[in-house]
C-alpha cells in the first residue's frame, strides 16, 4: 500500500489520497476532534493508492445471513453532508490479509515510521510475538494511541452478539483451544473468508496466527468480551447436545467395570451417572484425549465451572470449559466404571478401568482428590500399543550400541534416573522387549503396569494386600528369573535386595529419582548400601529427560537469543540461527509435535568401579565418566538444538536444575 506524499516528500494521511466520489453509510465515519482541520477533498485526477497484490482479494458479494454488517472498502464522499467536513474518513480494513498490511497502514497514517516498522518486523520474526505488542514494548507507539487508531480509524464494525442468530456450526471450524487462546468467536463464513468477533482491539494483530491455524482469510468485528465468552460456551454446548450419545458410547466401550457399591445415596448417584448426556460427555473427553495422544486428563472443579485439561507432550493444555452442574455427574460416572466408592467424597480414592476407545484398548489409572469446590479427577492413560523402539525414543546410533551392550550383560544392575514423567519406564520396556525371548524368564514388579508385554511375567504392587516392591522382589527370586524389572527403588530394603540380586547372577533393571547419572551412586549410598557392594553390582546408569520436538509443519529458522545461550553455557563469536515452531493447526499452535529423549550414559568401567569403592566424590566420578564419553544431559541437548530437533527453551526447561 503506497501513501501519497506532498511537495516536500512528507507522508500525508491515507484518507487524503483516496479517489473522489466513493461513499459509505454515515455510521462508518467517525467525528474528528474539533481542533482538527477538515480533510480537503482530493483533486479529481488523484489516483487511488496502489494496493499490494496480496491485499486485492475480492470482498464476497453475498455474505452469510448471520454475518453482521461490516464496513465497506469505500470511503465517504466528504460533500455528502454539511457535517461530513468535520468527520474523518475511516480506513478500509476489508483487504487486510496479514499484520504486514496493518503495519503499512500505521506507516501511512504517520503513527510509526518505515524504519520502526522494519525493526518491529525483525523482532517479530525472532520473538514470535504479535506486531502490536512489539510496537508498544519498543516504545514506537503508546498502547492508548494504537488502540484509538484501531477503534476509531479502521473501518471495523462493532457487533452486538445478543442480536445476532449465531450458527453453532461455525465453531466446528475452530478447535476450542484456538478460540479460547485468541478469545474470538467465529460468526460466519463466505467462500474462504471467516468473520470473527474479537473484544480486544489488539486481537486484530493475531490475524497471522488465526489465518495460519484455520487456513481462512480473516475479517474482524468488535464485540464485548462477555458476549464472546457466552457465545462460545453456548455454541459448544449446542454442538455437544447434537452429538449422539449412542455414537459416543460406540466409540468408547467399557471392557472391565469396577465393583458396585450399595446404599441409597450410591444408587442415586449411579442413576445420575447413567444419563445419556453424562455418558456421552465422559466418553467424548476420553476419546479426544486418546486421539490427541494425551498422557493425562484433568477434570478440575472451580467455583462456577469445570475445567478439563489434558497433558500432551508433557505440557498441560486447556481443552474445554463445562458448566458447574456437570461436576458431580462426571465424577460419579468415572467412579461407576472404576473401582471406587461412588458415595465417598471426603477422601482421595484410586481406581482403574480398561476401555476400548475407537477400537484401541486403553487402561486408565484414575485418582480423585477432594477440593473445596468438589472432587478433582486425574486419569492417566496407559496405552496397550507397541513398545517404542530405541531409535524412536531418541537414542543416537552410538547410544543404541552402548545400551545394547549394557543390557546384554549376564548380571548386574542397570539404573535409569530422572524426574517423574521423564520416560524412565518406557526406556526399561524397550530393554525388556529387546531381551524378550523363549530362553529367558523375565519377571517384573510395577506400580502400575503401564504396558502389557506378552512373554513377560508382569505383576503390580498392591500395598493394601501387603505386596510391596520389597516383598514381591523376595518372591521373584524364588521364580528362577533371568531378568528382573523393578519399577522403582523407593526404600532401603528394596535397594538392598535389588543390588544383592544383581551380585548373585541376575540382571536387574530399575529406576531412581535423581537429577544426574552419577547422583544415583550417591543415592544408593544414602539408602544404606555399602560402597563396595555398589561397585560390584552396578554396571551402568542412564540419566534421561524428555524434550518436545519441533513441529515439522511450521518449523522456521530464528536467531538464537544470546541470554538463553549464556544460560546453556554455549558461546559463539557470531550470530547463531536455530529452529523453532511458529505454531500451526497440526500442533495446536504450540510449535511442538511429539517428544524425544536426551540421555547421558555412565558406564561403570574398572576405573570408575575403584573410585566408587574408595568413596570418591561425585565430581571425581563425573570427570572419569567424561573420559569414557559421557557428555552430560545439557551438552546432548545442545547437540539436538543444533541438529534442529528441539529448541533452546526445551533444553533449558528440562536441564535448568542439573
């Protein structure tokens, strides 16, 4: 878009260079302050300013009946009335396709300079923030001036959503997470253009993100925030009501029910939980989580609503908001299908249920927790699919070779360390899968069993019945095992039995909660295991973390921020360009898709064994491990950043405390 310049080369107002004779309704022009001189009528010969090819998409001629009137791309004839000379023509917004067009309008109006726009756009590439926020942060324009320009100078209508017949099918075009993230309500669609209502003037700067996520051109109208929130809830509610309960029940089938409690209150709750709408809602929540690859579902009662969140790739994301009166029926339904007392709401409970979701068998480990606003439910999804391969876990070819050499040893104990949710059990499952054969007796004790493995004798901890890790391990030793998998070493007794089992000719795999690989040696000592026993039993330790992978659909190159590289301990004498995900529909606008592991191997050789036995400090053992090829988690993470697999932020997130 090109603005007209005066004889001195200064940029004049965009409203002064539009072709004569075009008009809009009086509602589309705003009164200018009395101190402003009236805009002069441009000469008949002045050409209409050129528009970029990208911004010349035609305006649909027959909009949807539910679409509120939006300003035309025409400007008012300033001679149409005596009062029009006191009014400033609004700038058309119909052909704006992205934030670059908005930036051009700001330059044309003299609000920012060309240089300031260039600086802001460069920052936008590096930071991923919207253009409006960057302009304000850099001090190029105040928030008030920018908001006034958007509200009073751009030809964007204000709509009263309470007077519009909303089409709930419009929200089907928009994932609920996207609608809530950018707080907009889709109103109507004509051809490839979607009309959306936003409440915040700065919402128009999300035009790039909304277009990228939905693949539609976007037109805006303003509406009150409370109306948008109400419209979103009502539209999603109508869609839920249209969803057939039978369809949802066909997709989610209970394979094993829990026990039924007796009593009058339990019976009332059971009847409440058996309603078709409640069953359909619970099944929909579970099905969506399975389809999205979530590991956990959180149903959280608040004061006036119920929030549903799912953990995807290790990060919680809000999926839906339900009415408060759905809290008790939802929890009751979940209790009905799991081993819980439906009438007990005062203490935490644990349960389990096996479901078939869209043909896929899934185990749910369920936990309830009484809060001040009702019972919170967390469901852990334990898939029954194939065990992940070492390559899929993120092992490099060299790491796969080292891992294979460790687990093929005839006896000893191999430990995997890391915080909760770092993928330790998945790594051990991969080891068992690799060793699983007719000539080996493999026995496990787990809490819980996360994946059923044919050929492996799996058992689950049952503390109430007296079956702990320690008691189970004692019994396993009488089962003539070749390989033992111990879900976790939690106490001194379990640690003692595990290391002595390794010394007496068994291969033992287990996990510990320590930040570093060498920290596992210190932890065993803290549990009372003597150093000479540790040195005799331990064959290796693998520390691991899970990082999110960059979405391949929106991957882009950006300049790495120096302060973040400093925190990583990485220094370059030149600008470093790395990869990040911009956010797209495929990754739910997160920029990430899937996870992979970063690993640090400490292989106990003779030199390290002697150091352990003599009581060497962690720093000394780490130095010896570095000589044998141990890199540390952070260094391995940096390698993945440079390879374009993950981001600097992800590596910092999982290794900051190491």
